[in-house]
């Protein structure tokens, strides 16, 4: 009886070892798991960026260092974040044809109180996530004129050396000025300056006027010598318009 019990016990132990051994040396086993991320449109306001380093936020100022009102930018998933003012300074009255160039854009880099200058620019952001495209246009509302509505006859404002710059891959760059190298504004008439077709213009894009070398000569005010010039300040208003475009643009 004892011998039988010992033998049975040995068989149980041997069988258990066989079972464990088969699990240790089993074929490769796999188990799938999942990664996921979902994006949605962003309606927050986008801060202006450095025209020479568009992945870095900045604080735009006037030439004296006074900060530009940050609320001038529009919030929303499709937004106009910033547009430079074009300042031509104080000039001597003359009877010859003259070209004057706007001062460079002044700004403070993130974490710095020192003023830096770079090309004038207009900044657009598309955070809709639809790839629908958009169109940026500008209208010079009236001829340069004094506070008493006295016009600067024949004055012409124009942009040159324009380029679309972004931290986004240039594969998605909008088209500048419909391919033109220089754009002259006509008072009272809207002019298209940058167009993002379908699958273009996602993220933040700058309509930048020049670079480190050409920025100082990219926004021009041409005034005929024959125009009457009073010893007063002349101003005009530019209205920038950003419009969404149909998917089939």
C-alpha cells in the first residue's frame, strides 16, 4: 500500500513539471494596446511672434518702446494676430519726387526688456483643423491726409520683398501677392496679399516684408514732387481683412 502511494505521488509531481515546462517554452504571445490623441479647434488669442524667428513669441512696440495694445489682435480659431504700423517719420518739404521707407518693426523678445528691430509684418493663425484655407487682404481706406482732410495728392503706398514665413513646414505656405513681387495699394480698393488654398496656411503664418537685409526698404511711400505738402502730419488707415475660403478654392 505504501509503495503504491509513493508511486502515485511521484507521477503527480512529474506531471506538474511537464505542465510548467510547456508554458516556459511556449511560442511567442502578443497582446495589442492602443495609443490615441484627439485635437479640437483653439479659440484662444495667439501672441505675435518674432518675424525673424517665427517659433518665438514677442511683444511688439513702437520705436520708442511703448507696447502695442495686445487686444488689437483677434481671438478665435482663425485670427488676425498682429499688423505693423507703417511709420515714415518727419521729412523735409521738397518739390522733387521722393521715396520714403517705413521704420522697421520694434519688439521685445520673450524674457528681455531690450528693443529689437525686424521686418514689418502681418500675422495670421489658423487653428480650425479643417484645412479649408483663407484669404488675407488689405484696404487703404483713404489717401494720406491731414486732420483737416487735406489730401497728399499722388502719394502711393507699396509693399516689396514679401514672403510667407512660419515655424510650419514651407510645404503648406500660402501664396504671396498672387505671385507679384511688388504690390501698390489703391485707396478705397481691397487688395489681396496672401492666399492659402485648401490644405495650406495651417498654423501661424507671417506676411513678412523683407528680411534682415531688405526689411528697411520694403514698405515704400512714393510722393510726387508736384504734390502740395503742408507742414502738418498726414495719416491713413489700413484695414486688414482675413476671410475663410471655400474648400474648393
